[in-house]
């Protein structure tokens, strides 16, 4: 797989040209690595869906270098979207707005709304800017992994998912580690459709104190919001600390070359029985988000059929991590 240094100007130019030509390019953002295609070319976007095995009606997020590029995809640019972009762009927040006719239909999953984000990662910003100079108005990019599986936060994770011909820009480990928060700004009230590392309280403050509404049946479909998502091959089970301790207490030691029956990801429970692989979940929510997908991949590589995970705290700072783990558990 041609993994290229995202800091190399020649690699960036070649990647931008590939996007302009309708090809796929994987690139880093501060959240996760994305699998990108030019968002104004429905045939190019269709290659994303095919590569991931993603349903064509499950919308993607369009990444842009600046606000005016986002507005080119919008039939209207609501004041709420402007407030959120001013507060959090570039950064890990996606806004959903009415889609301009004639552009981005495939990226929007056929809907009349579209999700837009300006990423903060310097490689992503440089790529988007270079691509824009070649006539690419924005890049549609879901996470660069097979549909429903664990998102990639390193270039090597992308390499493990796709054919060697995929062009990948390496920007190092992702700083945020889980996908952006998504706020629907297309209706009469702003609604949080997917939590991220930006808390509900921070988003509401940026909206001038307006309370975010609850998702309802009329909400637009949004990336990463299916009940089952972000799942390793092993089945995930979430348990509070007492339940996890009780479950571990009945396990005997594992040895003799036998595969362990379970792997564990926990903040507070330990030590683990002999032979049971585990990782320590960081006590800080931001650090836990940054480490989450890498930890799931490492534990899945142990070959265990089960991963037991201690349920994150109820505080709003943990909402994004809790959301990803609940969806991973639903896949089992």
C-alpha cells in the first residue's frame, strides 16, 4: 500500500491530483482517518461506498478547508451553523444544513441535507486546500475502515483494511481519536445527532444558550448513527465495575497456549486473572477517546471471542466514548 508522508509537499500534490481525478485517498484528520473522494462527483463518491461495503443511503460528511467552501454545498446557511462554525471550526464538529440542488447527492445519501466539517489536522487542511486549487470544492470522507468496524486512528490501521493500491497520507496518530459531534441545523431547532468530544454544554454555549433538542424520527440520517457500529470482530459486552469484577472472579487462569476466553478494557478493575489480556482505559475522558479505537484493535488482535469493557462514567465529557462503546456492543 502506498503510504506517503503527509508532511511531504510532493505527496500532498499527488494526493490532491488523485482526488481531482476521481480517485480515493485516505488521509488523517484530528478525529480519525478518512477515506476521501471529491464530493461533487457522485461516481467518485460511489467508490467510497463500494470500498467500505457501506449502504449508499448512509450519508457521508463533506470536508472543506474553510467556511465559504462549506456554503457552496448549502441551499441555506442557518445562523446556528454559522455560530457553531465560528466557535469550533477548524475542529471536531459537523453541521447538517439544507443541501444545494445539483451537488453532493451521493455524499448526502440521497437526502436534501448534507453534513459539513472543516477539520483541524494540518495534513487534512493542506490536502483540502491543494485539492481546492485543482477545482475540488470538498472531499466526502467517512472513516477509512470497512463499514461498521473499528475506526482507524493510525495509517497502519487503514493499511489493514483495504487493498494495497489505496493511496494513504500518514499524519501520525489522531489527536482526538473519535469522530466529530454532529449537530443538525437544518430544522427549527438544533439537535445533537452524534456526540463527540465537544460536550453538549459547550455546543449549547456556542448557540447562545439554546438547548439542543432530542433526536426524533424526522431527523436526517447522519454518519455513524446506526444502532450497531464501530465494532471489533470480538463481541463487546459493557459492564459496570462490580459486574466486571464478578465476571472475572469466575475465570480461571489461562495458559498452555490456549486462546484466552476474553480480553478486558477497564479503568478501575484489576489485576486480571493470569493469561487474560487487558488494557487500562485512561481515567481522563479526552485521553480515553484518543486511545479508544487503538485499544479495541489491539484487544481484537488477541483473538478472543469476547471483549469485556467497563462502562464509562455518566458525565457529559464521556458521552462520545460511551456512544461508540454502546454501538460496538449492539453489533454483538
